């Protein structure tokens, strides 16, 4: 359902936005890197935060129908995006089913090197400590396994007035073991959000973020996304930005463990 606020925002963006939106709806084009992705993503995988339209039949990266097995991890049984959830073989991706885990993205309940690939779309920006999360995904990947990561490009979202997060800030969050209950960016989010109609209501909602996880703790562009994935011990295979706001990074688990030290 389109709310009046969302409709007003949509109309403000003008005829070019409308035409582009219709093109992507009707034609369902693929990301430029999709041939490389589908050639490399094989075997058993894990999605964190799914299911995601971008990976479905008419998405930019329609991998659901092409992979052998896919499990999923969500942080709680009740989320804004999916409900109700329970652990077990309940995760629906396309016409098939995989195992649903309920755990934080930095503490997935599987042994080391369990998966051939990890998928994630518009999830990592909701983490207060994204480097810790990426290192966990690296842990569960087999040697040479692949990561397909999609993040919001800030200049095309309601974060456009916020400054791009620095890599040093993300390193500090990791070194300090910043928890998911962190409130560091909440005043900035409330002050600079470009689309929420009630800033006070937004600020109040952020106080319950540990439950609903809707806040974008960090703000990404392509350079930060690539640097962060590389820092976490991955080799970058492809990077691009696709309409309307998708940063796509495709990477392979590198051989050497990243030298980041221990988090506090």
C-alpha cells in the first residue's frame, strides 16, 4: 500500500523518475555484474536479512532460482519486514525452502566454513558494527567463497543530507565492540532525514531501534563499501551502482585472515 507521504515523495521526483521506475518494473533489467555472479555463485548459500526482491525472479540479481540451497538468518522472530518467524526449515526463496536461523548477523549459529556464498541486500546499514558482521560472514564462508552485498547509495536515499561514514569510524566501532543498542547517530538521523514528516516522532521511534532495527547507523557510497569489504578480508570482483539506490559489491573470500586485532 502506498501511503500519502510516499505518494507525495514519488510525485516530487518528477517524470524522469516515473519513466525510469516504469522501465525497471516492465523490463526487469539485470545488473551489469549478473553474468559474473551467476557463473560464480554455486552450491549452498546463506542470505542474511531476506527474502529480498532484488534476488527474486524480476530483480536485478535473480539468483534464487539458480542456486542449489539457501538458508536465511534474521535477528528476531518479529521484524518490521518479516513476521512471525521461527527456527527451522521455513525460509521461502522463490518456490523452494531453506533453513531459517534466528540470531544476530555477527553470531550465526553454524560452524566455520559452512557455506559457498553469502547474500545480503540492504541489511548491513542497519548494523551498528558492520565490520564485525562482515568478519562473521567471512567465517562461515568456505575458502574461495563469495559475498554478494547490496547497500543503499546515500545520495539517492533519505540519507542524502548525512555525511558519508568514514572507514576509520567503522574501524573504531569494531575495536570498541559497539553493540546493536548503540545510539550514536540517532540525533543526526532525526535532524537530517529528508522524507520523514515528523522529526520528533522519528526521534522517539529511534529509541526503540534495538527492537525494530530500522535505523541506518551508517551512510555508504561506493568507495566506502569497497574499502570496508576489502578490509574484512575479501577480494573485490565487481562493483557498481544500479537504479534506484543499489550499491552492488561482489567479492571473494581472500586467503589471508585480516589483521584487525581483537575487539574490546
